[in-house]
C-alpha cells in the first residue's frame, strides 16, 4: 500500500486521527486530497516524516517519581514501589525508573527536562506517574497532549496517597510569595510614576 487514508496513516504513525488532522491544519504534515476532498497520505511522505523515529519496540517505558525535598525520600521510594508494581500488573516490561527531588512548580528540573527531550525524540513508549502533580503542579493537560503528539502513552495512577500534602502547602506559599512580590513591585512602580508626573506638572 503506497497511499494511506487518514485512519491508516494515523495507525502507521502511532498517533490519533485528530492529531494527524491538526498536523495537516498546522502545516506540520500536509495531506494530499482525493477528488472527493478526503485526506490521503503517501507512504514515502510518512516514512520521511518518521525518519528519525526509532522502532516502537526500541522505545523505553519510563516511570517518573518526584518529591519536593530530600526529607520526603521515603515518599520517593514508595512511589517507585507502587509504579513498578503497577507496570507489572499492566504488562509493561523493562521499565526505567527516574527519581527526582524538586518542586512541582519548577519546570527547569534537570531530569524532567531530559525526559521531555526523550519524549520529543520519540524514545519513550510509556510515561507512568503516580499522580498528575508528580509531573507538574499546573498545566498537566499541555504535557498530556505533548506526550500524545510524540507517541508516548501517558499512564496516571492518580493515587492521592502518593501526592504528599505538605507539598501543596509549600507550592501555595511559593505562589503567594510570587504574587506578593509582583504587587509590591507594581506599587513601587506606581509611586515612582506618580512622583515623576507630579514633578512634570510643577515645571
């Protein structure tokens, strides 16, 4: 078969039909059109698009575990144990476990960034996490789409017991501090602006 329908092309690439349609609209992978207006794809074009992708069998399933501080390392071990057991029950073999200590609001965590690079390079078959906030505190839906777009199946246990409560308090305090600093900076800006306007009116 040298010509694929949208459904067959999506299956060939290992992505969803909607993802393929969006890529066409964005110009990332433009489809040909049949006389009836349906999308179609040449196998050669799909192979070129996939040329840097390793075979699906060569991709690695990764279980990502995270806590915010070194004091929470017992939670880290617990996450690892539960995720490994979960993968065994789901039949996901040869799982690589990545453990990281860092805040959920920090998107510059070294191991997190390295993992995102591997997903973008289509080197990760599955990403398994204990709870949504183990990956990121906010914006999870964006990362969920990112994984889907790059052929990575995202598995989330959403086990509240594996999401330490003290981390929520720490993150909330960080947010409050950040906004307080911004408000303080805005007040200083307004004060300086008003002083400059007053001086200008006196001239």
